[in-house]
C-alpha cells in the first residue's frame, strides 16, 4: 500500500474528522474535534504559515502533522512540527514522510530550529533520534476522574475577590487577553511567546470552538481579572484545562487554585466525566496542586529539537 502526504482540505468534512480521530487515537490525553481542526487551520495568524498535513493510505487518514513558524517569538527562525500516526498503522513510512514534508516546507520559510513533541515511548523516541533530534524538556499528562472522583470542597472566597466566568467578559474580552498575555509569557517553554495582537487573539483563542466560557473561571480583584483557569470541552464529556495562571502582582494568594477548583466543580455539574491537564515534569509546585485536586499522571511527552540546514 502506498502512503501519500497532502494538505488537509478544510472544506472537506471527512478530512477534518479523519485528522481529529487520528489525533485522539494517537494522543488520547488532548481534546480534538473536527470543528477545532478547521478553526485552527483557518484562523491561524498569517505569519505562522500554519499548515495541517495528513498521511493517507488507501483513502484513509492514518497520520497527521501540525506545522508552523513561531511568529510570535522574539527569536526568529524557530518552528514546530508535531506528528502523530494512528496505532496499528505505524512503521509504514507515514511519520517519516510527514516529517520530511514539514521540514522542507519550514526550511523554505527560514526556519533553522525545529521543535517537536513525542510521547515518551521507546519507538517514538527512537523515531525522533533517528531523524537527528535531541531531547530537551519533558511534560506530564494528568487525568482526573470527574465522574467518581472526589474534588476538594469549594473554599471560601476571600474578601475583595469575586469569582466570575469568561462568559461575563463576552462584551469586552480585552481584560482576558491582557491576563492571558501576562501569564503566557511566564509559562515554561522552549520558545518564548509574546501576545501583542489583540485581534489575532480574538480569532485564534477567544473564538476557539473548544473554549468553554461558562466553565472558565476568573478570579477578579477590584474589578480586574487577576487569575483564571481556562476550560476546554469537546461537546461530549471531556474537559481539559488549557491554561491556569495568575498575574504576577497577585501571586501567592491562592487565586489560581481557587479558580481551578471552581472550574472543576462547574465541569462536573455540567456533566463532564474526565478532566485532563499537563505540567512540565520539573514544575513540582503545580504538579502537587494537581495531585491535590485528584489528578493522576497518565503519560509523559518529550520535547525534541533539531537544527535544520
């Protein structure tokens, strides 16, 4: 059987569904829907040159790649290509063909340093190292059973603090953008990110189909969003924390923990049965907090990097 690689066609429903299904099977700890696949492709910033590749065998999508230039980093020449192949369809050349296509495309766009995530499994790590990548940092996937698990009780809200939802900012999301920009700049990463384009943030993040504004909790201090826990849901029963953070001047008050607990309680009340989140393996304070919520480590992924050219 011959494997071919091509661009995903956003106007073909079967492409988006095949892409999403492949991602869910290969990486079950992250949420994906056909709507999210199309949104990400059609709303990415032009400077990201974002692309979604599919590997197809006998008309069936068996592999995917998300490819982009890190346009929002102050350091030029960086990009990423995250590649996933369906279980049962590996070792047929799909991953190598996806990677080669991604490297050629990014190389033409001036990328000289390529990053990728792989699950911490022998075959995956061997694939990355065989293609010249070297390991850097790593991260955990964590899962919480919302259906039968026990959440910590809701804590009393401190004086001067109000818990609201992202839906309360629908008329003016700019305060949410400012909080997201401030917390994202402090998030551990190989690639520094700067959120400066409000209109692009609205299209890419605020309007993302996985974002659940009603389950996203915001801790507001004196009318200003100080901390938040951003909720993604798949429209069925799965929930994921996309980001939890606190503005620097409000840290040390337990506001992020307060917001995340509230969001989790909201999610369970809304019928969500599984919750997922992730942490850098070295972020012991956040890992301890997530274990306090009842999360358990379910998988590990490793960040790899390769110099191109």
